[in-house]
C-alpha cells in the first residue's frame, strides 16, 4: 500500500448526524488534490450513534481509518491519538461539526512550503454573540499573557508538517496552544482566513463554564514553559564525536 502524503485527523464526539455530511465534503475536497490522502476519525467515547456512522463511512471509503476510545478522553487526547496514527508528511485537523468547511483545506496547504504550521482564522464567525465575545476576550488574554499575536486559537482547522509536529508533546487542553508550542520550538506559523458557518446538527460541547477555569490553568502552564525554556548558542565545537 502506498503511504499517503496527507492525513486528515478529525476528533468526533456525539456527531452522528454530521458524519455523513463531513465524509462527503471531505471526499469532495481530497479528490481535487494531487496527492494520496487518508482520513483518520477518532471517536472520543461517543454515546450516540457516531461509532456506527464511522463504521459505515469506513466500509464505503478505504481512505478512512477509525480509532474508537473506550471512554471520553477529551479533544487533546483524540488529536494526539490521531497524530500518532497518521502516516502523511502533512497533517490537517478539523472538527466534525462542519462549522469549518473541508473546502478550505487547500488554503492552508498552500502555505506549508513556506511555513511549518498554518492556522485557520475565522474572520466572520457564525456563533452566538456571547460565544464570539468570550472568544475574543480569551484570545486577547492568551496573547497578552504569552506575548503572542494569534487571533483565533480556537479554530481547529490547521495544517502541520509532520516532522515538526513530532517535536511537540501534547497534554490535556494543550491543543488550543499549538501555535505557541510550535513557535517555542522555533517553527514558522501563519494564520489563514477561512470560512465559518452555523452548526447544522447537534450542539456544541464547549461553553464558558467548562472552558474558563481549565483554560486559565493551561495558559499559566504555557507562560511558565516559555519563561523556563533553555536558551543557548554554541560558539564553536571541536573534537571527535563518539558513535
């Protein structure tokens, strides 16, 4: 079997109605690309019919691979599992709710020859006003505390070079800080304007209550990591190296 050049990783949690639409739109986009691709769908312990929908999708499309968790482990765990399973030299992530369109994936891929990570930036968000305002505030606080300029850390539509992503260690909740983690490793990050739509089916799994306090602790952890980074430059090196 030929190794795919592109892996699309999608965490799934209770998105039964969206899965057939997601697969159809993903397939339409991937069919326009010049390189071989795979789709890795990670079921994060769904308690609706999502797993059966994923089984049906796999039976219909050989590009689809499915990982199913025993219990709900969270989006960071689902992404980490997907990254580990991915075989492509380029990895793309997006949510299963279809608020980001798979049709925007080529916009991110265009940037990867020059950059190591391309992040979607939802310039015209279609979420309720309270969610939009809270997201703006959260982004502003993250950027102020961590001396960053990322305008939309919450957009899951991102593209990564696999070799760079393998240098990143994910912890629970840290998927929101991947642009900062990339920059801490010296990698190049760019934001790309992408579309955004209202949910077609289901409900959001996040709200202010289940994001505010955990995100604050994560933010402080990232700040600590940035301040404790090891900095050095070798002036010269000589002598034999031992094998």
